[in-house]
C-alpha cells in the first residue's frame, strides 16, 4: 500500500518512478493574406475553421475568432493538436466571411481552403500556400500562412541529494535510507513521482543524482508543493518512516554547486510527543538544475531533414518478375509487397524529405553521411542473410552515423536473422565483440500486415525512428538549430 503523507506505509521496492508518457502537442498559428472581399459596404469578416480527417470524413476540430473588416487577418486563436510522427494526419483549413451569428458554416460566405498533412507543416515549420475554391480554382490572390510550434514542456530537473544525522531505525545497525517525492494529484491526494535508490547502513547517505521530467515532478508549475518522504528500507516492505518536508521547484532552484539547501526532516508523531524534539536529521540538496530534454519534434522544427533511401532486394530468390509467383511480379491491381511497403512508409516520410525524391538502391550501396542530415534506409528483402558476420559488423559501425535502418521482410521466408539485427531485447554486437552505439534497426515482417491497412504497417515500421534520431543527436551533443543549448 502506497504511503500517503501524514500516515500509512510506503510502497515496497526502490525503482524510480519518474518516466511518464507525454503526448507531443503542436500549436498552429494561422494568418491570411489578400482574402476575397465578400461584403458590399465593408471588407470581409474572416474566421478560420480547422477540419481533421477521420476514416475518410472531414470533421470540424476547432475554429478561430472572427477578424472584423480585415482581408489580411492574423488570428490570435491557435489550433493545438497531438502530433504523431508515424501517422498521416490530414488537415483542412477553410476560411469564411462571417455574415450571421449562426454556428452553421453554410450560413457564411466561403473564402477558400487549403489541405495538407500536419507533417508537411511541421517539417517546414512555416508554410504559405494559395487558397482554393471548391472547384480547386484559385480564391483570387488569397493566401494562407500556417506556422508550427511545439507546446510540450520538455524541461527536466536534475537533483543531487544527501542526508545528515538521520534517525537510527535498525536494532542491530544504522538505517538504510531512501527518499520518495510526491506531488498533489487532481483528486487532492499525494501522488508518488520518484523514488531514489536505497543506501545501506548509514545515517549520512549520499544518493545518486537523478533526472525527472519537470511535468512529472510538478506539472510544470514551479510553485506547486512537493512532499519529500524519508524511509528506512526493510526487506518485508514495512519500511520505517524517518521524516518528511515540503518544498517546491522554485525553492529548490536556490541550490547550486557549492551553495546547498538544507531541509529539516520532521517526524510529526515525534514532534507532537517530544517537547524538545528538533528533527530526525537533515536532507541536503546539493544542486538543482533545470534543462531541456530535446524531443524528436525539436529537431524536426530545428531543421533536421530525414533523407529517405530505399534499398530493394533484387536477388534471384525473388523469382522471375514475369512469373506471378515472384515477389517482384506486378499483379493486375498494379502492386506487390515491395510496392506496398514502399508506399506505406513513403507516404509518412515524404513530408520530411526536402525534395520528395527517394533514391532507390540495390544491396551493397554506400551513402556518404555528413553532420547535417539524418538518413533512413528502407531495406525490403525476401530472405536469409548469407553474410551475417559482415552484416552485424556493418550495422554496429552504422550505429555511430546519422542513420536508421528499417527492414521489411516480404514473402514467407525465415526471418530469424532479421529479428536478431533488431536490437530491442539486447544491444547488437559485431563478431569482434564491439557493441552498437545505439539500436538503429527496426524489422517488421510484411506478412503480419497483409490484411491490415497500409497505415498500420507504417506505424509499426516507423515507431522507433523518433527515438533513434534523438539518441544520435544527443550522443553527439547537438541541440536543434532553432534554439540555444540549455
């Protein structure tokens, strides 16, 4: 049972609890230029409506305020959406001239519209496009400008703590102290955010510095109270309460290297019973640092380009392309598994490729990487790796470079070797014993998606790509170009 500050027992175990999934949110700012004038005695009174596509249907998502008498509006109302890299998120921006107070759009004059994917906007950060009428003809000289900005709070806080003269709780020893951090929950109860490791047999522990997202610790509110609990660890889970104190991120920021903050660790029961009670020890905050944990979207908005290259298996095991049994045979529907895999991944990645031109290579080609672009190699293959040792070595070496490898297995071959290269369960090593710098391979067998929508395959093969991009740039200590390092 989790300890509720003020009474009760602590949760057993000592694993950190700081990592919480946060949806990446994007804010879109919209402005218009040279809009059609639909009013007789004055100018148009435009407002913008955002539609999102859901199962082939356009649904209204949100709308801006109305700009009175303005053919060049800059709307203050922003559109906020969840951003999913691995999906095609189709958007439509439609502008109307408000004529009545009605919420029905057919009661207002249509000024033009523009459709694109969210990825198109994010990859460019800011776009300006012509507005079109329903018949796809230009809406006069009307233009729409859309700018994207990340809203997610990606700040992290790093704390370094120690204890001094904590209460002795063990009969034949000292104490095994650890700390727990709580924040107020929406239900008014305290919610556990992080637990430090246990330091054995000491009343003067020094805990390892730890880093947690600021939104996890205080919901991004620097003044929100934080409850810190200190316990003596017991193997049976009945941890002994040593003391507690309250603070806030704003207060903790007063701690810097060489200028620590000290908090009295108070046991309320002892304080009530003993008149001469002072404290149950001191918790020392040695340092507190807030920095930014750059996300995949940070790098995309900062100008990182994803260079998409297709590597196709043309080996003889695919069969004669003129034979219907060949994996390269184009059936009467104009497709095969190779083409389906390219389409599924390409429709996502094209928004992030500058020229929309994808090199298609046979196996064995080499790319000359530099420090400004990130390469994605899509390998579509039907079978077994015959030179596994050389392949493992090549992947390990490639893990140091700005690239990811996506492998889609087509056909019904044994893909055990491909799964081995996908280092989800353990880090890949070359035959020399060298460990890969990071996991850069994602393998997906096409046969598991034959009867599923192509978008499902795209989600699966692109799921790990954002994390791989961020890992590379972090390893090189390269921040996004649009912002200064924290």
